[in-house]
C-alpha cells in the first residue's frame, strides 16, 4: 500500500534502513529509477541524516551515508539551517555551524559527495585547490568561519553599549578547472561507496544494451558458461602490469559495470595483443571465450574455467564498428510530411556509412513495411539516437 500510494516516502525509508549496506543501497536506488523516482545526491540545504523526500517529491540522499560525516556534524548543519534558513555559501555555513561537531574531514567528504553543489559560483575542484601555500580553499573557508565565531564570542560591549566586531574578509574563491566526470564520480564513490550523480558508463548504455551478451555477474559462476563466447563492457578501475619469473609480461585488471566489479588476468599472446587497452579509467568492450579449466594430470579433474580473450575495443568505437544498420520504427499515423522533413534534416546532419531503414507499421491494419533508404546513409551516434527519440520514435540497431 505504502509503495503504491507514497512511493518516494516508502523508498526513502527503505534506503534509510539499509544505509550501512552499500549493495542494498545500490539495489534500491536502481529500484527507484525503475519506479521513475528521482534520487538526488546529498545537499547541505536539503538533506537530513537519513534519506528524505524533498518538496519536488524526489528522494534526497542522507548525509549520514557519507563516510566521516557523523551524527554531530549533520545535527549542527540541520539545526542551523532550520533556525536561520538555507546556507548561502560555504562561508555562510562555516560561520554558522558548530565547527567542533563538523571537522575538516566532514567538510571534505561533504564536498566530495557533492553536498555543496547548491552553492552557486563554486565547483567541487575549487574546494581542494591549493594556490601554492599548502592550504586548500576549503581549509581557508573553515578557518574563516572559526575566526568569525571567535570574534563574535569575544566581542566586547563598548562604552556606548554596542558590540564592536571586526569584519573579516572572505577568502577569494580560486579559479581552477572543474573535475571531469570520471574524477567527480570516483570521489563520490570514495566517500559513499557508490556513484551518486551518475555512472561512468551512462554515455554507453545503448552500446552495452545492444552489443553485449553478458554482464560481469556471469563471471561469478563461469562453469555454466563453458564453451561459450561472451561480450561484455565496463570501465577499467585498476591495472597492475607485471613480469613473470621467465620474463614474460602479464597483467591483472579490474573491470566494473552496472552490476559488479571483477578481476581478470591476461597472459602470453593475449597480453601482448591487448595490453594497450589496459589503462585505468578506459572504457572497454571485450569479446572472450570461456574454456574448460586445465586438467590435473594426476586426478584428471578440470580446474577453474579459464578465459581466452579474443578481442578488445574501446567502448567509444563500438557504435561505429558494430552497428551496421539503423531501423527507425514509425506508426502509419506518424507519417506526416513535416515529421519526414525534420527527420531528413536530422539525417543530413549525421551523414555517414551506415545503412538506414524505416519500418512503417499499423497494428489494426496489420501493416508492417520495411523501407530501406537507397540514398541516405548515416553515422550512428548517441546524438542521432537522441534526436530520433525527440520525435517519440523507436529505433533498432543491427
């Protein structure tokens, strides 16, 4: 009943109950996405200790789920927000909250998790920027807050009965480049255990759904996959290149997808052929064959199944290399001159070498026409597919 009538509140409660179990949090965040519920990252102007629901009916991440941010830190942030309204900037927050309850580590991890993204004019990288004096901007902001509080507490009443308070200048926000998506997401995962604002693979969802036959979960039980080819994708999160006792190179590397992370080892010819793909934070598409394990000469028993790597490709090259044809599906009622003209313009902007096909159908009349385009070829890309979706049309890749 609660899930059906109060879905956001129900899921916020479920996430709060499982806050210390990252696997469960990941599972229930996926469930939220499936239910079309927005899950927003932590925010010092909206979050509480546990997961909550904001005024837009979105689930808001709990600050208590961030490592190094304890009850005391969250309590003082929420307390002063309720008392004097939302924080206007990092300086405003540092001036108002109890800095004994929220230490430097709490501030840093709040920044890593994106909790200060609500402050206009500053981005995450700036908080950790050091202008050569060995002190980050975030530390300067905390020191500014501490000094301000110290002055306020020790302000003496003058002869005229008014408090004399020395105004302290706010530190300058240092100019620096923003972090890239990978850096931002890696920092989130570091302090929360999961990616919050997205996933490194979000840009490749179509490639993975269309051209992969397996997720990394299959490698938890390879026995059922013996003598089968698998294609999988992911982001390389760690690589160790090594040399064996006989001087041959090999590597162990971790790949992560939406389901899990798995460690692989690659030796011999496979290593020589594909080692240039094994770079941390690279997105890979892998074709491999699962073979029976080596037989023990004495017992005749096969060992653990082994992986033969047949091909590696960068995930960003997969669409061009593997997609041969784009089929756009249109209901007969959608076949209007204006729509056709707009589609023509879209395809003109994405000229390439891949075949274009139209499937025109009418369910009631039982019409299903395949209409390959003789003149127009396209370059299939995320941008083109998004353009097609903009017309509320479906498509198929072959």
